[in-house]
């Protein structure tokens, strides 16, 4: 009986501990979903400290570290998760990706071997394992596994593309072409496969065919600089210098540090007489590779051509120090010294040339060699005027995964701009010169001066210092709420604590506080407003996990409608309700609410932007584009550019 009594007494504590841990993991996963990786790690750390034997917090902390490019830390966390539960496929998959990013391909293969034991029909695991085998040069094993893939998934185009890559590495071009043609037959919309097909054509010097394939690849992958570099080569070899120059310009717009782009564009500029801008390109190349003698010599020729003789002599001298018998360089240095009146130095160089009895034409810069290229590693100075190509045309591997890496590497989508809510973080916006203003927030700030609130739709995350400040502020408010004698003083503190919870992604606690505040004061539009924003955040995360959110979505709509009833001139509330309608595909109601928001605040760029998307979804393309254009005028340049690209495709 004593044991039963002790168990019953301790049971609530055990349930509470389990609830706390589960909630910490759920809040951490929510923060992970909203890309607040540092904050999510904090929550997973707490869960691990409470229950280190659970695999989930270790695994999800590994996911957060992976997104932060801490691949070693992520690998260690995945190993800890696997030790606690060796039957979770996703842990092996993520650890495999971490090892790939560290170039540990053999270890990654072991992870994929293990994962496929538990999930043998996972196509992505097969795909990644084959790519790792290719990196390990285990070509026969890779081909065998590709055969298995094509028998299981006969319509999977990338399997044939990988097969073509292996054949190319084995120098069997004929089989590679056959495999690529099969891949393109199955999926003619894969720009990467067209690019691989073009590489074979360029290697065979089929320049026109290569250009056609690259043009198709560029249509499907318009922001890939390597395609423009290769097409420039194809165009150059067809004497289309203008087209080649345009391709180099575009490639360098997307990748300003591209060595081949700057070097080859510099040579082209020299050929067409654009000497000063050619010098700029070689200046850039020499910043990347200060000891690149080819670039030094080409810059020296252009400096001499433009009359900067001392700088030309400086560059010629560096080249001649490395290659004392480079007679063409000696001749040019002698010519520069003569023009400067340095007769003695000129005669020394000329004597060395005469002594060698070289039967060459001097004082003449040969034109750029047609249809000749040199490998980047080729340092033969006689090839100084040849375009450069990469030593090996490597195929860029695209590993299949649900983990897409950092936010900036994710694909653009036709996404709505987020809701406006309350925050303690001062908005940093290039869109608005002034801070977003709402009268009810200003009145609240005057009543409660402990912490100033702002209106913002910014999704930026907190740094560690601000995170600590927020946790400390929550503790201070909790103490003040516990010690408060009257409900009148409690409501503002509950709203402040709810906003603080929102800032650290703890939306459940925020909703609890706001619900209590509404019970005490049902006229607080701010409480309804923020509760709607928090519930919408939870709904978005739950929907991503496959949970039905229809009922909770109705709660958000109810809160926003109540807030609008209490504050009918608050443009942000109409904007938020428009977002809710838009996400429910009720585009006409969304357009009506965005229109009302714009009537209240004509400079609310996000409302113009989202109304533009809603009109496009409603098939009113012309008015939608006009709204997007207006949003661009108000400062949403990058967002508009992304949507124009998507609309264009």
C-alpha cells in the first residue's frame, strides 16, 4: 500500500515532466520550422538535459545544426540519436548528408546501406548512395545499383543521368550519350541533364549542338552561371563574340567571383579593343590568384597598349623572373623601356634575345587563337592568349533530401508575405522609412512603459544576447504577475509576457496568457490580434506535419474579426485576415480585406503585394501584376523580382 501511495503521489510529477519535455521538443520543432535554428537548439538542449535517453531532441538538434552548416556537430547528434533508437531511417539519412558535406563519402555509403535495410523502397536513399559511390570511384558497384534502380523505377530519369556520368568517367562516350538521351526522353524538363548532354557535345567540338543544349538548360535553370560560361565557349568557337560576351556578363552577374568568367571575358575585351575593361577583369583574376602568370602577362599587354608602361614593365618582370627565356615577354619589356627612355635596360633585354638567335616575329601581339583552349592547370606561356576551360567538366551532384540546407539555397515559391504581429524587436525595413504605426499599440506603450512594443511582419530571429534578455524578461513578468493584487495591472503584463513568448516561438504559452487577458478584459483588440497571429503560426506548423487545422483556422478568423470590431481602423488586422482567407483559397474575400487595408494605409506594401498574388491566383493577371508593380515602387524589389521570374516561367 505504501508503494502504491508513493507511486500515486509521484505520478503527477512524472506526467508533468513528460509534458514539459514533449512541449520543449514541440516548441523546438516549431522554431526549426520557422528557421530560428539557434533558438530551436536552446529548446532541444533543455529537453536533452531533462531526458537524455530520448532520441528525438538529439535528432532535431542535429537538423538545426545541419541548417547552420555545423555538419560535424549535426553528425555527432545523429549518432547519439541512432544510439538511442537505431531504427529511425531519417537519422541515417541526415547523418549521410552531413558526411557528404564533409567529403566522407565511404561513411555516407554505410549510412545509406543501413537506412535501406529499414526502408528499401526509398528512392532518395538509392539515389544518394549511388552518387557517393561515384565519388568513391566505385563505378562497377554504382552501375550495378543503377541497374537495380532502373528495374524498380523505370521512369526515373535521374538514374539514367547518373549512369551516363559513370560512363563518361569510364571514357565511354557512346554509352553516355545513349543514357542521357533516355533520361531526356523521360524528363525533358531537367536542365541539369541538358547541361550534361551539352558537355559531351562541347568535348566533341560540336559547338552548335552544344549551344542548343545549353540554351535549353538555361531556359530551365536561368540562374546557373556554369551554363553561361560553357555557352560562351560554344558561341566563341562559332565566331559569335557578341553572344559570348553577353554570356560572360550574365554568368558574372550570378557569380561575381567566377575565375573563368573574368579571365575569358578579359581576353575577349582585349580582342575587341576594350582594353581598360579588360584590365579590370585581369585585376580581379589577380586578386583571386596573385601568382597567375598568364593573367599577369595578359594584363601587362593591355597596360602597354593603354600607355601605362611602368605598370606593364612591373608585370612583365614578374613573368620573366619565373620564365627567364620567355622571349616574347622580353621583347615587350624592352619596347616599354625604350619608350620610357630607359635605353640601357632595353638593350639588356634585346641582347638576350639576339643571343638566343630566335627566329620569331617580335613587337606584334598575335590575335586570340581561334578554336583553341587551354586547361586551367596548363601553364605554358605560349598559350597566354587562349581561352581557359576547367581541367575537368564535373557534373554537379544534386543529393535528394527533405533537408534543403540554408534558407538562401531554397527554391523560390509564390508565397504570401507573413502576418503583422506584435514584437519587442524594432523592425529593420528597407521598405518603410518610418516604423509601422498603429494607434492602439502606441496607447498601450504609453500605459505600460516596461518594454516598448512594435508592429512588424519581419521573420528575423533573435541573437543569443536578445534571447537571454527575453527569457529574463519573462521571469521578471512572471514574478510581477504572481505578486499582483489587481486584475487591472495583470492584463498589460500578460500581453507583454505573451509577446515575449511569441518572440521565442513559444506560441502555446503566449496563447494561454492572451486567453486569460481576454477573459479579464474582452475589449483588448491587441490580445485578440496577437492570439490570432500565434494560433496562425501553430496552424502553419501543424499543417506541415499533416494535421487538420480547419477548426483552429476558424478560431484565428474569429479572433481577427473580434479585433477588427474593436479596432475598425487598424489596417494590419484587415491585412492579416486577408492572409487567412488567401491561405484558405478564398481569394475574393482576401482581395476585399487587402483592399480595405490599402484604403486605411496606402503605403502598406505587403498588402499591395499579397493582393497582387491573390488577383493572380484568381486569374486576374493584369490587375495582379499592377499590384505587384506598386509593391515594387514601395520597396519590395527582391520579392517582386522573384515573382516576375516565376510568372515568366
